[in-house]
């Protein structure tokens, strides 16, 4: 799971470099159009991936009955409920990293091209993180790894708005990129390990539905705080969410 997430981080790493160059050459409209092409190609490629046919019981109203039955079983499991609480808390950090360039440009006055390089370094620091966290979680109690990573992220998010120059920013961004990325894979692995095969897909569906639904509110909250009270308050909010994730992860027994 960690290796899978780490592979995706490679794309996130090269994107700021490519985006910064394309912005200077083509402008933001053409750059967005260029970045939409890979998604279109990959989406088209999925049409040619074969998968086993669903059994007849997963058709019509019978599939709805099976779905409701599965939800009832899943939501009565204490382990699943605890995982969902952890994910709900962590979801309120989604999109926080995308405000880092805005902070660097608006508050510190760093040039956009340099900001692109700094952000790429931040993302690059997270490339090995999912694999390292996954490696540790296979050998140490998973909840302890999540608690440590979220606790470290809490401290670094709080310190970020106190960074006043490029060197200070780097000293915070590199460990923050490592601590704050890839931990979700551990929680997903915990789900796979603690649940039965029968309802695992359903649990993952519920897991990601909660993550993306609640996560859609996170950028709005952070953006409002940053505009109204400044990035110090905005990033302190992310630090508080990370600390709350530490508390929630404690109950992952």
C-alpha cells in the first residue's frame, strides 16, 4: 500500500516543476489544458482493462438489499467505526498543502518560480514517506506510527507561518512533506487487515466517501481563516486537526 501511494507521489513531485515552466511559457489557461490531457488518456485506457463479471445477485433491487445488509454489518463493527472516526478527523487536513504556495507568495514575497521549486521539494520529501511509514507499521503497532506522524505534522504546521525566509521555509517544508504525506495508507492497510474479505470493498467505499465529502470542506475553512485572520491562524487550524488525529488514532486498538 505504501509503495502504491509513493508511486503516485512521484507525479505530484514533478508537477510543480512542469507547471512553473508551462506557466511562464503558455499562461495558466493553456497549462491547465495541458495537465488535463494525461487524465483523459488514463481514463480512456481504463476502458481496456478487463475485470470479472459481477454475479447475478448483484443486479437490480437485490444488489440494493445486499448493500444495505453490508452497511449494517460494517457499521456495527467497533474497529470499522474507529477507523471512520480517524478518517473523518484526518479529512479536515485535505487541501492544506495547496495553500503553501499562496503563503510563500503573499506573505513572504517569494517569486512564483522559486515557490514552484520549494513546493516541489516539499512534495518530493513525501515520495519515500508512504513506503517508510508502511515499512514501520508492519513492524510497529500501526496506531503508534499514525500518532507519531500526525504529532510531528502538528508541530511543523504550527511552525510554518513563523518561517520568514527561504532557508527557514525549507527547514520546515522538508520534514513536513515527509510527516504529512502517506500516513493515510497505514489507515487503509489497517482496514484491510482488520476486516473480512466479504465487506472490504464496501468499507473502502464508505471510507473514501467520508474522506472526500468531509475533505471538501477543509479548503473552504482554511481559506476563510487565512483571508480573515492570516495564515498563522489558518495553519494553526491544520495543526489542531493533526493533533486531533493523534487523539483519534490512540483508539485504533
